[in-house]
C-alpha cells in the first residue's frame, strides 16, 4: 500500500473498495458474511497517546466520516456500552504497537461484530497509522474469521 508507506500481505480474494488519501477499505464479501480491513492515518500531535479512550475517539471519528451504514445517517462506531474494548501494547516489527480488540456496531442500525486493530506511530512522517479488521457474520461464530484477519494485519509494517 504505497500511498500509506506500509507493507501488508493481503490475499488475492480481497478487493480494494476505497483508496483515499487517509483511508482504505479492503474487503472479502461472501453471501453470508463480510471480512474487511481498514487502513487509516491521522496526524501525530503532542496529545497522541496509546490509551483506550484516545484510540476509540480517533477510531470513531474516522469511521463516522468513512463507513456509512445502510440507513440514512447511520455509521460504524465502537461498542462501549456493553463490551468495552481491550487494549494491550506490544512490540511488533520493532515498534511499539497498540493492539485493541472489541466490538463494532452501526449507530442507527442493527449491525455489529468483532474488530481488532494494530496502531503504530510513524514518527518520521508525523502520523499515526492504524490497520484494523472486522467481521460481520450475523448469528454465527466469528472467532475463526477474526483470527484469519488478524493473521493478515499482523503482516503490516511501516516502510522505512
């Protein structure tokens, strides 16, 4: 993904749905489910920090702008009322990485499912880069599908 100065290994059966300056949407659509990956960036500021509340705030801002729901005025957001996301910081490919796991939902509609995100600070380019994955598979087990997606986003690295 040259535009974002990252490398990631995405299987051939995934399609690039959106490829804007600061947001990409890559998906695998099947009849019964959707598996998708978002890549997005936002500016690195003095207030940037790897806390759950900060990452949720930034995530929700990006999703509201870029991921509309099927009903007018609806959009994807982070579920915080019934299941608050879990955050851990790891070292991934030599960089501090915030890994957040939780549930997404569509504000104004009845859709939701699991997500996992890997967020890194790209100091040379003064930005934050997030690669995340989600599954939509109503009334079915999603564990194996979200694990598949995490395997894909685990290949993500910043290009020097």
